C-alpha cells in the first residue's frame, strides 16, 4: 500500500462554480436551485415525489435479472419498473455531468463511487438481499459507462468529510476517536459507529478508520411530511370521513408508480392527487418554517412562530373540494418531530446501535457525534440526542455543530474519499470491510439454540483473531475481507448434539437471539436439511463464501476428515453488512455520486487537480485564503471560492479579477454608506461610473482618506490606505489594467486577494452581513417588532445561521444590512446591495444577492453573486423606486442614519 498522504483539502476546494458547489476539484450538483437532476418527472409521471422517496428501496427488493421494462418510442416515456426509472435518471444525470465537463475541457470520469444507504433490515423493510440487488441493479444500469463501479455507505462518506475534507479541529486532531455518525436524509436515517487509532488514523487492517456498528431506519424528511400531511387532513375533514381518510392514507403510501395508481378505485385516485399536492405544499412549508427558527432549544416558546398557510382539501374525495387554510408553524413541527419521529422511530435505533458497538469497544466511550443529511437541518435532532441519549450512552461525546447545510456533506465526503483513493492507489479507507459483527446461532434437530465459540480455520481470519472471539462471533466489526472475496471462509464449531435431521441456522448482526428479526440476516430461509448419508465428527464446519457485493453463500460440512471429504448441507445465500469490494485499481478520474432521496449530487475528481491541490497546500497564502471563506460575506466569499477552485490558468485570471472586484466592491460600498450615515458624503457617488477595480479603488481612497474620525462600521478598512498597502494595491490595479491594452496582466493574484480578503475580514470580526426575515408586530406591544436576521456568510447557500431580532423597526426582507450585534446597531447597504429582487414563485429558495454594477444612461445595472444575466432597472415598472434612489445618488449623496436600539440573540449553542 502506498505511503502517499492526502493533500491539503479544506474549504479551499468547497467553493461555488456556476452555482454548483465544488469539492476537491469537483462539480457538485445539489445546490443549483433546480429540480432534482434527471427527475423532471413532474411532467412524466403522476407520483414523482413518491418515486423519489421509495424507488431506491424498490430497486433493491427485486432481482434485477428478473426485472423487465416496457419499451417505448419516446426516450422520455414513463417506465413501469424501478430499473427503468433508474436508467432514465442516470442517463440524464450523466448527460448533464459529461456536458459540463466537456465544456470545461475536462476528461470524462473512468470510475464512479456511489453513496449507498446501509443494508436495510427489519419488519416491513427490504429483505436480506436488498443491498445485493440494489448494487447489481445500479451496476447493470451503468454497464459500459465506467471502467470501475464502486459503492460507499453514506455515513462513512460523512466521516471522511469531517476528518479529511472539512478538517474539523475536533475530529482531525491527532488522537483516537470513536465517532457516532448520524446521516438523516430524505428517505433514511443511517447510524454508524467508527473507530480510529491513537493518532486518529491507521487501524488494524491497514486502512484509516474502521466501522464498528451500523443501522438504517426507513425514516427521513418525506416521512415527516407524511405525518404532517395526515395531521392537517384530520383537522380539515369532517369527523364522519376520518376513518376513510386513515385507510386512504395507508393506500396512498403504497402507490409507487402510475400503474399502481391506475389499479385503485377512482375515489382513491382523487384522494391520492389531493394528497400529493398536499405533500408538496408541506415540504415547502417545512423548509420555510425551519429557515425561520433561530432558537432551537427544546424549551423555547414556539407557539404561533413562523406560521405558513397550507391549502388543505375539506373533502379529499371530491375533485372540486372546498379548500381550507391551516397554518403549519414551528410549534406543530417540533411536536411532530419529537413525538412522531424522534421518540417513535429514532431514539431506540440510536441506542441499539451504540449498544452493539459497545461490545467491540470494550469499555471505550464514544467521543464525538457527526451529523449530516438534509433532515439534520431540523436542529432539534442534536438537542433531543443530547437530552435523551447523551447522559446515559454518550456521557463524554461532543456533538459537532456546523454552520453549513448538512445536505451537502455526503457528496463532499465522496469527493474526499475519491481523492484519497487516488492517493492510496485505489484502496481508500472503507473497501470490503464489515460494519457489524457477524454472529451465528444454531439449533440442531429442533432442540435448544446453541451459541458456541467458532474456531477460524482460514489462515487470515485465524491470524486476526489471536485474542479470541466471543462465543457465537464469526467476524468482528471492521473485519477487512480484502483479498478474501470469493474465497471460502471456514470455521469449526462443536455442538452439544449433531444435526442428524436438520440444522436451523441464524446469521445475525451483533445479536444472538433468533427472534430478533431486525438483527437477522437470513430471514427467508433458516433450515439446512441433513443429507441421509451424513456422518459426524467432533465438530461441524461452517463455510461462508462472500462475493464482492456482500452476498454470502453458506454451507455446512459434516464428517470431514483426512480420510473423508464429508457431506455438505447447502444453505440459501444472504447478504452481510459489508462495504463494496470491487477489484482494486487506481483511477485518474473519479465521479462521486450521492444518490439522494430528495436531491442527488455529483463530485468530479481528476488526479491532475488533486496534485495541484497538493502543491497549493504547501503555500501558506493559499491556505490562508481558504480559511477566510467561511468568515467572509457571501458576495465576496463565492467569487473568491471560484478563484481558489479554478485549475485552468487562463480561466483563473478572470476568476481572480472577479474576486478582486467583489472584495473592492464590498469595501467601497461599506465605506461609502458609512460615510453617508455621518452626513459627510458630499457627492462622492457622483463620479463613480462602474463597478470595476480602478473606480472602486478610487472610491475607497476618497471615502477613507481624511475621514477616519467619521467612520464607524468601515473603520477597520482604514489600514487599506496605509502607504505600504496603498502602493502595493496601486501596482496590482495597474497590472490589471494592462490586460485591457493587450499586455499580459502582471498580478500576483494570491498576494492581491490575500491582502484584500484579510482587510475586509476585519470588518466582520464582530459584525455580520445579512437580511431580516419575517419581521412582524409583536402582539399587545404597540411599536415593537420581532423576526430573525439571516447571516449571509460563506461561499454557498443555504445560509443556516440566524439571530433572533426584536426592536422598534419593521425591516424589509430585501434590504441588505451590516449589523453590529454587540452594539445593537444596523447599517443599510441598499440600494447598493439587495437580496432576492427577482424570485421564482415555484422555487422560493432560489434567491441571490444583487449588487450595483453600472450606470447605463437611462437605466442602472445590477449583477448577481452567481453567474446570471443580472438585472436592468429603469425609471418605470416594478423597480422605479430603486431607480429614483440611484438617480438621486448620482447627483448628491443621500444621508442615512444607522439604526440603533436593535436586539439580536443567538441560540447557536
């Protein structure tokens, strides 16, 4: 195995390019503000959300070799099988990815790494062959497109991101960690426990981290939506039909495809269509309510907070039903989440996973809890975990809190693992590794269940078990089967009595109780009939052959000796909890794919780019720039991140200019608005023509020179005009301008941007840039208002940091402010910055920052932080008021007054 170390990977590579989050030199589709890639299914079938939620589960419930699909003339015809739907999905997604790569001049990926849910188990869940079928179906769909197809459980990708991608200071420090990973997505809640060595790195099997226990529960964001929708329906309908509604809800949740819908009665079809519309409304409302919550404490008074009106049919069996409006608010959401999700479904699953891992940990405590998945943005999860599990099962664990969107973590972790596989010659950290103990209980001839010690006869297993295993344990957690895939594994077991007629066998995950169906691997078949000619020795032999997809083939051998081959009782194949084990081959290009329930995302890793990252990691300036991204406001962090992530030297010149312009813009506009608030402007904006480096730098020097005593919010920027800094910036801007005259730009981009970014960051040591949301008058308190302030910092949306606001001012949602929370003050940056001037009513989350760009002689232009055509404002129409403000500023500065007496409260802890 190679001793190469992974290059420096952190937020330097977690940037935004054209609206896509970029992981190590990669494209990430997930926050691109469009419907789920490949699933423009809203136009192609009647149950798109249900397909997104359930068809991954369905994909693993059938043998792909036995599944056929309907042919159709149109390539976009609805499919009648889940394999067909998956094929449509992958075709469209890969078309988008490959098209983007070709336009950027990038090589197409040769290998793909797919995130997968952990093996599902339990009553009413997928059977024991689910993961094997799922992997085979995906491989069939992708056959011929990639040289290598590999899989990685989602929680393991989460761990890789925290440790090697994010480099969180707790999890990346050089000490032993036992991490509980909770990945709470749209369809499943995945739990695993992962152990590192004393240095936080290499484990017994030669890889860096070993999984000890894992479990998956079919509960996610869509399940929350169903609970909320059912509650709203019961409130809206007449009591006489509530019984019918309950039955109809059960039927609706079983409908997966248009064919399923066609098979139910017309009355049920009408109900279903109302129900689907309601679920869609609930999802939008849930996101809106969550985005409006600043105080996630369990004891917080949330009654009536952030009400979102939802249209609910009064008679869901009537196509023309009268519609009632019922509010979904934070109080109802918390009540549903705590009782219907956490207490009913998740709490005991977490406890059971910790209990199973404890048998391997031998007294060691879990030290850290890592969260991921879009549903983890419902931040009561961490609070409930701390309250109900922390004191008893996690007494010494730290729950890591992130300010970023949890939904993106799996995709970023995949990219990190892809990069690690390149630097470990294709091996990575989690290949062909078990993630639960494999245990075996036996019952000969219908007698008592026997849990006996197994003696490993396979040399590699015998060597690994020198300390001895507990009775009943065949493979401990984190057993590496690399090199043993396809090779029969053998154990000898002594029973109290031989199985002369039949042997009942129960392969279990970290359990010995055959009645524990949730922990049993072989649900379908548990009996091996003894051949009539069987003779018995002192012990029987148990043979298990494990394929690369985790399918295990059991055989029981009786009476084998030096003089006899014995006889064999065949068992039925089943699936064990093991990561995928394809042939090990390094690759120059990887595509990481998070096959999500509510959104799917991709990450592209090229070995050449990883090498460049390694070279940059040796530069303190590059590291310094990357470390500033999360602290800087979005309108400068996003362009800066695009520059950092750009590998092409020619494109990097333009990305550098864009980043410099954005930093100069923010500095200039803050200084100007701050000076106007002190009534010391004097027509400064009159001579400012356009948003480019030269005019911006001129405005900065004019505002700062001689006005230091008048500056307040902009005072930290005064160091920009120190002689040594001013001389250097003058030189760089002259180098920028040389490019306009056909000469090569002579700019040290890293040095230039580092100086600007560090100076601008000083403004935000205690201050924050953002917008007010949901500000309403307080009840029974005339002249007082309350709402939230959303902090717009970091290189990409979604912005999850919010502060509670209370005060005497009814703030607008579109005005951008620079606030000073300790001082209780706010400075308006509009009309130079606005938030969400143009909004898509079908996608309420697709908003961006607009910043003043140029005077167009009769109109004014704004540009957005993400690449777009921008916005032109004229003297008439919707934006006439903004035009009037800017036109006035072009003749004289408009005095403004900082708002004082505002109260901000953070509940981040």
